[in-house]
């Protein structure tokens, strides 16, 4: 195998690894959707608790979004750091 073919395979594997790292964002997206749905249903059932439900929803969404950001950072590291 020549050098150009080895470099092309390495580049392709980097792209594949970065794509697989971004699979973690699927869980974050689903989690945020489920949290939003549950919060809307909870507020619809008990409007007096809207403030508490909304506060807890925003906090949980922030934690779920952090997982997506970590996945993005890992993907960027795979693409742009190293040889």
C-alpha cells in the first residue's frame, strides 16, 4: 500500500470516528424532546405548578444539552487534533 492510500484511509477513518462520536447527540435530542413534552403535559394538568415544572425542565435540558456538547467536542478533537 502506498503512502497516499494510507493517508486516504486514515482520513476516512477520522471522518467515520467523528460521525460515530456525534451519535451521542441523538440521545440529547430525544431527551430534550421528551422533557419538553412532559413539562407541557405537567403544566397543562397543574397550571399552579408551572414555575416549578419550568425551572426543573430548564435545568434538565441544560444537563442533556451538555452531553451533546461533549459529543461535539470529541468529534472536533478526532477531526482536528493529532496526525
